[in-house]
């Protein structure tokens, strides 16, 4: 029973949305990790593959990037990134795309996957029809990364193009990051 401001007792009619609470907690974890990177840099071999929904209304990316990646995009924070700003709702960072620095703003609720392959840690956020049945799960991380590739360039695999008719998010295969 819940007591209202008037003192009336009313029955609780909705359940606890554990999926939503889990999403909030895991996105808070990402925020904490990024705050640590902002203040102290990336320690050791840590680096991140962050896949996000480019169609999210609060994502801010260059038009040419949203044209090239109309559904989702994976960025890598590893060797070069600049001006990392971490807020309550998202983060902004400047990344290098083939010698062209671009500023991105990514809200936490646009993130589809967050992976740190150096410690085999990963999160996947799935959202179906408004998020009521949202699911958060751990995803396997690649064991090795090809350091010869531009670390902050998005990974582009022609076979994994976003289907504009699809309603659910699709996770990019991390096998493309293996040697």
C-alpha cells in the first residue's frame, strides 16, 4: 500500500520495472567510467567500442556521419580522442575520422553496446517497443584488437547495414575487431 499526500491508502497497481532500473544502473556505470577517463585518461590497455543509435533524437553528429551510418554506428575510444565532456545525460567527445576531427554528443540512452575488450567486459542494451521489456546483458568482448586500424574510426561492414524497416536494435558483431 502507498500513502498519498491526503493520507489515503491506495493499492500499488504497477510492478517494478527491473529492466528499466538495470538500464539506469548500467548507464550510470558507463558515466562513472567515462568520468574517470576524463579526469585520468585511459589506464593501461583499456579502450572502448561504443555502438549507438544514430537516429536517437538527442544524438549530435556531423551530417556526413549520420548519412553514412543511418541506423547505428560504432566508435572506438583508444589512441586519440579529445575534449571529453561527461554529463548526467550523455557525453561529448571529439574523435578523428580519417584525419577529420568531429565532435559527437551521445546520450547514454542511445548506447546499444559498450565494450572494453582489454578486460573482456561488455554491455548490450536492447529496447523493444517503447522500452517496457528492455533487457541489459553482458556481451562477449574480443580478445585482441587490430591496433593498425584508426582507433576512432567507425567500423564499416557492408554486410551489416541497418534495415530501415527493422524496429529493434541489432548488435554489431564484434568479430570484425578480431585479428
